[in-house]
């Protein structure tokens, strides 16, 4: 990055603190704005549209729903993925009519997972205590094969009716999706890792790609805050595209300055 | 009495076969192997973390002779946070305090993740993609074009059309379709590469099974191609 | 407990066989009627649930109405993709699975097994022996090659057992390269198991006597916390990496087992290079982001093939060189071997110098040095020293033959002999010293005198003047009538008389004797004749003689030299006198072997090779020189399978992994990281796997496209 | 009342920890950020940030131990109650207990066999099963690709399969397939590179948005359950 422009340098160096604060400000404003206007129209997301039906079907057959966040957890780089995936899983747990099995391969997800289950339970209108068996943790590694192996075994031994896997997955997802295909269980999956995402795209009943998993709330539970996040994301995206175009234009005109 | 190594070889040989029995269908042997594995992995994680992290930490803080109050507080904080999170798993009592513990974790995690997303991904990729453009080099122009199409594909907001459906503007849609093509090609290539890797790994396992079978099973020594 | 949620999955809250679906289960139009029938729900708080359910359904319907496909499908519209038909479609798919899956697995497994079976299957070209110019692979190689002695290299081993099948090979070649440059790898990892395995890998790589140790001219093993470091593991994912960058000194102060490493590294810049071997591209990125900028340098990366396309976005950003996958590792390995040959210097000492005494000469054989020092061996020098002389006599030899006959020596004198190799870089060290005594065959036995008896003749003689420098091992006497075939008898070295019996009286019998020592038999003495007659007095002597000297003396095991003569191809050494016997090793035309035994039919010879291997060779393939095959001692009983002194595995010269395959065949290969085992078989197996995958995936796509077209046709 | 107080406190805590950590990370990278009176805060912020990160990573370690406890207890309870699959639960519990038990015995020198049981278990059980499972992925992946067109009978499915086939074909070292190699290389250099960058940039943006939600207390995990 051989940029010499002082503004760009400033932006680069302080972006990690300035940028989120600006976004936070924007987000606050836009959720206020969205709240005052009527709901936003969003493009169709087949996966989020299929989810309620999938859950319903599982419930109708008396089968539990398998939810998983994979390797996402509060371990630093994955923290925000873990929060986003907790949100998506919460939406699913809330809509599910039957029992839910939540699996994870990151232990920091356990408290979040219980929070998700408890909250969903409240939202579904049942108070009372939770049993520990609905949340299962399996040890992790760079690829969580303990999770994948155990989940694939569990999916058949517990007669799972539907699977929603959103979070951090690598190619180990293939083991789980294979098990789902084998037992004819519907599956929705998305991952922030590209190799896991490739497997998810190929094997999920409806495609769900990358960032789409961060915004489940906007489709499944369109509160002003959830919608504002989507608006913010779109805005940022266009800003990014503009920045990219400007940089490309400058580079093109400067005769193609060699990158650093 | 077989030696320990012998038992080990047999164990790994049989476990490999048990896992591969999955190819015949989900079965007891496969599940057994997987659950043994999950248990062993959990045991090792516990030992390694205990030995490698917790014990040194305690020695540096709580167990220091004549520890200061600062050291004691610092040493106890993670344990307290851990306990509060643990409490959260079992009951809703003390919800507020455990929420604070979670907040601390989320706070630090958010910072690290934001730093990573911005300094690790956003800025390097943005500048590298944008500044990589060289006049006259088609590929260097196609690259940012592809990135832009991909980004546009995700565009969420749409216009409401009379039937009530969300529909994106026509030019956005055109870019989005191109972007979808780029994404599908990307995922396909990654998928193909993943197959290649798993082929490599599987070939290693096959070689292992064959070699072990030759060593462990009482078959005559295979004859290498005779010379002359 | 009416709390559905709290029951946990294992409690099976809705046992099959429950009552009919309650009225609130939803109107049949919204869900499939089949599903409604299948719905088996047990009692629960009806009022609350039904309210929520209705609300939910209303919302999902609303969502469904609001948004039909917004991104138009530019290709074929999906028939039957409407939500209402989804369950039916799914059910049909479920039926179609099953058999095909098993069949696919079977095809794939059996195809990939082929190269490992006894059938030698080779498919596809093997990995190239060099990287493309200016490729990231070459950059990586060049960078590591530029390391100098004592440089520290921070190595991040960021992969688990999952990727071991692929990345162990990559790690092996990279670590070996670092160690070969006498640089010091400092290994860190965020995966504890990987640290344990890396420790094992490094231990195996640097064992005493391993190719690496030999090339580094080390007679001891490379040691932990001296030649390499495996430090304590980094906990906490990204935070762990960050704490490494912030706290390098402390983090690297203790090793995997908690012992002090003695490393004192204050900043990442103290490392000459940073190398990350990662399974996930994210790990590469995190290293590039957290460690590389602080080190002020670009880093090197290695990944599996799956991560290779994903490493690309970061390639220009932070990585200078990368390699990926098994094939790159093989190329790297062969490059490493080629490269090695032009750097080190003079060759190492020749090995296994062996001598065979001859008449006034000694035949020497030896093995090539382990290392030719990087350039071909051009010459050898032999030197020898015998007691009358005080100085070594050097005999320069041109060429790279590994045998020579020293001539002009004194029989019976002990010679100390050494040997060294020479290449363009100079002379290597002298080999181990051996001592041998040249000897010739004895001279003629003296004074053969005959005493005729009744149907017998007693022969006696005296020892030869000259024993040829080697103690006599015995005598051979032969006699015949006229031009009949010779009859023979051997006696021990101290028996100088023999009575031949069973002779016909009144015929003239011709007798000759010769002395034998380890170098062979001397010339026959001049012939003497005698005529036995009936009633002669020699009888008594004969009786006594027959007890003393065996008719066929085999007291001394004869050792003869044989030369392999068969054609141009190499010859297998078998474990029994039969071509079906297991092959113990290989001998080449021109090799000299020691002949120890023959089989009863005299068709096979039991020999010892220069490498110390013992086994059977067809007699016809050996030239025994002057020796008669019948002179070779006969195999007494069925010979127990000869135990070779070295296992066949250690005969194999260099595995493609570049290490002499030290592990005996019965070692567990997978648990011994450090060698690229079965490289050729695995390569072919992978290639077959790729080909089969292509076929399977293509067939799957075509089949599914076909059945979709059929469905559409039926609907139209 | 109490609950909303804790919620506010939690949000505030998350916000401050996030900002302090972020500032610390920033200072780490680039020493001079603050000028004038603010400069005195610099060492303090760096220290706080470092402490927070340290506490964070130890808390994560503690939480892994908790996770293992949770796992073992769940499975112990399941095997005690004889639920479906309780056998597997028992196996899991037993293998974890074995590893931990052996480690303890070895450490206390109560094992006299002389073999390193722990290392043996690691190599012959954990590594074996893990790499076998990784080998098994091959079948999941190939079968997944075989099935893609059953799920998506459209242009995108075909494009995906074609890309997979191209990547596989180019990896096959046969002279007949050599023309595929430059095509594959171009694909990886341009569209795949662009697609990967686009998806990663999108995820980075989404991460920032979620992070911003945490900062303004919109994230659900920190709030009590009232706000449904």
C-alpha cells in the first residue's frame, strides 16, 4: 500500500477506531430513521424464506431441529461472527415449534448458546428451567472434526428434522451435509470461511452466502434495529465500491503505480 | 504378551477401519470411534490448557509469594469470569453479574474482531485491489470489476414493485447477476481444491491401512518384483 | 413437566404414535396435508402456542407473499422449485440416494487402492523436479536457501491432525531445508497436538545416522533446544498470536514441556525469516496481519491445496513465497536433493571397504560415500602400509569404479589399507582402515611316494616348500587307471598319507597330489604310478588310514570367489534355492560375491554379497573361475532361511523423500513423521482419485440434468 | 428495574472495554496518536489494553475447561439416565476420563509400564481418527458435487460443476489435459481472486456493522430478555 496521500494515510492508520464509531453513529441514526418510516423492502432471500417452513415441517414430524454455530466463538477474530450467528440461531430457535439441539465446537459459545436457548424459550412463551442436554459442545481444532463427526452421528441417532448451520465452518461441513443428505434432512448452511462456504453452497437446500448470515434478523424479525443494520451494510458497501473506483481510477491514470 | 507399540498399531489400524466403515452406512463402529475421539480430544484439551495456560498464569499471579492486591485481583479475574459464565449455563440466578462477565468478553472480542476486519481485511484488500490496476493490463482491470460485481450481488434493499415483491433496480440487477457468476466460480474452484486436498489426505490413509495390514495381518511377505 | 423446551432432545418429548393432529396444527392449505397427518404432537399449553403459531404463520406467509424471486434467474427457471412442492421433491431425492452413494465410494476406494496393491499401477506424470521461474514456489525455495548458519526462523505450524496427511510432507521438506542450511527453526503453534507431532517430526529428521545428520556431518542426533526449538503453545486464537507479538521473549522462553529454551528474542525482527504452514487461509492472514508487519518483512507461507486459491488474495499483500500441497512438496524435495549436490564440498569417506587376498595381490571392494559432496566423484586414492615400510604407499585410481586389485604385494605380509574419494572440490577423508595378507596358492607337494598293496595303494608325500603365505588347509589326492576319470580324496592339512582302496589288482594306477590353502589349490605334483597286487602287505596300513582320514574331507569350509556374469540385468537374491523364494536383495553383473554353499543338485549357490547380504543365486549366473562347482561344500540339511544382515528396506537407496528409508518395513509409517513414505504410490493414487472424481461428478451432473429434463417434459 | 440497570451496565462495559482495547491495539501499531494533554493517557491505555487482552485470553482458557466439564457432565448424566445413545455418551466420558486419569497417574509416577501411554493415545487414537475423518471428507465432497445438480438444476449449478471439473482436470498431470492449466491459472488469478476478495470484503463490512451494533448496545446478547 504505497499511498502517499496524507488523508489516506490518516484514514488507514486510524481507521480501526474512527470507522466503527462513525458506523455506530450512522447505525443509531438510521435505526431511528427506519423506525419512523415504514418497513424496508428487502430482496428475496430464499434461505430465510425456506427456514420457517423447514422448522415447521420438523416440528410436524416431531423431530428436533439441529442448530450450530460451528467454530464461531468469542475468541477474538470470530467474536462478531459468534454474535451474528447467535442472533440467527436465536431466530430459528424462536420459530422452531419443537425441541432444539444446539451444537458448537467453541466453548466460549456455550454461555451465548444458553442465552439463545433461554431467550427463544421466553419468546416462545414457555418459562422454566433449561436442561443442559440441548446444548452440546465438542472439542475444536483448526478443523473441528470432533464436532463434525459427532454431529453427523447425532443427526441420525436423534432423528433430527432440520439443520441450520451458520457460523464458522470449514470443509468439515461436508461430513455433516453428507449425513443430512443421507437421511434426507433439509439443511441450510453458511460460513464466514470460504472453503466452508463452498461446501455450504453446494450442499444446502437454499444458498446462503457469506455476509448474508449476519443479517438473519432483518428477514426473520424485521425490527427497526435489524433493518437499520441492513441499510447500513448497503450504504457501507456503496461507499466501499466508490473508494475502490477512485483508487482504481487514480492508479490507472498514474500509469499503474506498482503495488507495494 | 504383545508390546505396547503392537497394541498401538492395532488400535490405530482398527480405528481407521471403524471410521471408514461409515462408507457402508452410519453404524455403531463409526459412532464408537467418533465418540472415543471426541472424548480423547476433550481430555487432551483439558490437560494442555491446564498445564500450558492455567498453571503458569496462577504461578504468575495468585501463587506469587507475597502477592500484591493487584496481582491477586488480576489473577482471580479470569477465574471469576469463567465461573460467572459457568453459572450462566446452569441457572438464571445471578444473571446480571454473569451478563457483565459476558460483556467484558464481548467487548474485548469486538475490539479484536473490528481491528482484524478493518486492518486485516478491509484496508489491505481495498488498496491492493484498487491500486493494482495497470493501464493496458486487462486482468488488473477485471479484478476490481469482479470484486465490485460480487459486492453488488449482496445488495439487500430493493424497490417495491406493484406485486409487493422486492426488486432491485435493473442496472444493479445486471451487476448482481455478474457478481453471482463470479461467486459461483469462486466457490466451485474452492470446492475443487478442497476435493484435491481431501484426496491427498485420503491417499495417506489408504497407504497407512495397506501398510498396516501387511505388517499386522499374518499374510506372507509380499514379493517385490523379482529381478532378472 | 409440560415444559417442552426443557425436556432436552433425548427425552423424546413427542413419542411416535400419538393422537391425531390437534385442530390448531395449522390449516392444511398452508402446509402439506401429508405433513399434517404425520404431525404427532403431544399436549401442551394450547392457547398460548396456537396464538403464537398463528402469528408466525401469518408472518411467514406475509414474507413469502412479499418477495418472489428478486434476483431474476438468467438461466433456466427451476421447475418445481416453488416452495409448495419442496417437500415432495425432497422425498423423491431421499429415495434416490442410498445405493448410488455406496457405489460411488466403492469405485473411488478401489480405484485409489490400486497403486498400493502388488499390481504396479502408475497414472499421471510425477511431480516435476523443479519449480517454474519466478513462481511463488521458487521464491520460497530461494528464500530458505539463502539462510545462513545460525539464522533463526520463526515457524508457525498452524495445522492439526486433520491436514497431517497433506501438510506433514510440506512441513518435512521445509524444516529439512532450514536445518540443512544450519539455520534454527523456532516452532510455535496454536494447536498443542501439532507441537507434539512437530517435536516428533524434528526428532526423526535429525536422528543420528539420518540423511540429514550425515549431510551435516554430525555423528550425533540434532538436539531439541539447540538445533531446533519447539516452544510452548499459543492459547486463545487470534489473541494468542497477538500476545506472541507483544510478548515474544516470554512466550519463547519455555519449550513444549516447560523446560527453559534459553532463547532470548526481543522482537520479531530478530528472526531471519517467518514461515507459516497453515491449514486455513485465515491463519495465514492472521500471521500476515499480526506478526509480519512487526517483523518488518514479508513472510513465507505454505498451505494445502484447498487453501491455495484462498491464499491468493493475500499473496500480494503480505506473502512473498508460498507452496501448496503434496505435489509441490515432492518437487521441493527433489529440488532440495539436486541443490544439495553443488554446495557442500569434498565427498565423505567411502564405506564398507572389503579385501580379498589373492596371490601377491589384494582385491578391494567398497561402497560409494553417503555424500558425494555435491559433485560427482572423479577418483579414489588407495593407500597401504606394510610392516617393512614406514610410509604409506598411495595408489591413485581414476574413475568411479568401486573395486580395485592391488598387485605386486608380498605374500604373507600384512597390509593396512585405507581409501578416500575425490570430486571437483577435493579429497574426502580416509575411510576406516582394514588389514589383509596377500597369499598365493601353495607350491607343489613334494616327494609323492606310493606303496602298492592288495587292491590298494598307499600314497605319502611331504608338504610343499611354499605355503603361499597362508596356512595349508589340506591336500587333494587323485588317481586313475589309464585314461579313466580321476577319483579324488581330500585330507586334512596335517595328514600327508592316504591309502586308496578298491583298486583293481594288476592294473597301473596313476597318482597325483596337490596342496590347498585359502587362496586355492597349488599345482598337481608330478604323476607317480603303482600296481596293486593280491596279497600285498599294505593292508594293515590301509585299515588304519581309513579311520584317520575321511574319504571326502570337508573339515574346512571352503570360501570361493564368484563373479556375477548374467547378461545386462540385475539379479535377485532369494531366500531359498528357488525362484519363488522371497527376494532379499539385488546383485549386479560384475559384482563379486563369496560362495559359501551349493545345493544338492548343484544348481544354486548360497552366497554373501559385498553388502553382507546372504542368499541364493542360480549357479549358472556365477563364474567361479578355476573352481569346480563340486568343490563348493554341499548344503548339509535343508538350509534354514538365511537371515540377511540388513533388511531389504535399508537396501533401497534413497526414497523420494530424500531420506534413506531407515525405518524397517514393520515400523508404523504414519506415526513416524519425517519421511515422505509411499510417495510414488500416493501420487498415482491421488491421480486416479482425481480422474474418478471427475467422472463421478460429471456423470452426476449429466444424470441430474437428464432427469430434470424428463420431469419437465412430463409436466409439459 | 434491576435487570435494566445491569443491561445498561453491561452495554457500557462492553463499549468501554471495546474502545480501550481498540485504542490499545491502535497505539501498538502506531505509537503517536494522541497529542497534548491526551498524550498522558497513552501509556495507561496501552497498559489497560494489554491487561484486558491477557485477562481475555485466560478467560477463554477457563471457559474451555468449563466447556469440557459441561460436556462430560452432560454425557455422564445421559449415560446415567439410560437415554437413547447413552452408550456413546458413556464411551465419550470414559475416554476423556482415561486420558485425564493416565496423565495423572503418569505424573505421579504410578504407571510402571515405561511406555508413554499418553503420547501413544494421542498418536494412535486422536490423530488416527482425526485424519481418518478428514479422509472421509473426500466422500462427502465428491458426493456433494455429484448431487449439486439435483439441488440446483440451473445455470448456476452447471457453472459450479464446470468449475469444479476444470480445477480437478487441471490438477491431473496428463499431457492431454495440459491446455486446462493456463485456463485454471487465469481463473484462480482473476475471477476466483475477485470473488474471494468480494466475499471477504462483504464479511468484513458485516463484521463492522455487527461491531457497531455492540457499541451502541443494540446487540441482543447483552440485553435482558424483556425486549421481545
